[in-house]
C-alpha cells in the first residue's frame, strides 16, 4: 500500500506516491445529490399552492398544449416560466399568442392564498383577448366526496 523500502544496502528507496480518490468521490456524490434536489425545482418555475377540487372533470383534456399563466401569492405573474411586469403586459403577450394560435387554451395557475378578485380579473382579461377556453388549475382533494374539508366553510369557492 505505502512505500516499499529495501532493507539491504546503503541506498534509501524513495516512497512511491499513490492517488487517494476518496475526497474526489465525496465531492462528486455531494454534487450529484445537490443536482438531484435542485433540478426538479428549476423545471416547475414559480412555486404556488393550488386550491383543491372535489370532483374533477375527466373530459377536460385538450389536443393543444395550453398556455400557463401563473399567479404567485406575492403578486408576481408569469406566462409559462417567463415573468410579466404587470397586467397590461400580460394582456399584450396573450394577444400576440392568441393571434398566432387562436385555438390554444389558457390555464391559470393561481396560489390558493390569492384573492378571488385578482383571479377573476385574469379570467376576464383572457376572455377579452379572445381565448374561448380558460381553465383554473387545481389540486384534487379527497376521493370524489361532496362534503368540504373540515377547515373550509360551506359556500366558499
């Protein structure tokens, strides 16, 4: 493993260096773990907490990829993963997309903590631009039960 020394003679043998790869393996494994954790978060864009729905419509699939408008709790707006300055810029970008592909649908992905008025403004804006199919992305709650969860009040929606 180490250096070999000869016992006879007056000459001393020089030690032979060996490469220690353990630190290299440690660094590579740490980098691998970091990239495994970070990469999925980079794919999804802005993180939002979606509101839930109890009875999803299974027939609501479309042939064309929808345009995703993301509204974060802090008031940030994104088209796909690209940030938009304000509602006027959102309307301009949606008008350009609608002019190029009028059959595409819009999916609004809004944070559950965002007020209903803000979401309704975005729905109206998408309809004013001319999109006929505007949907709200939600997460599914429960297994098709009709009663709301315990922390919700009836009539909210």
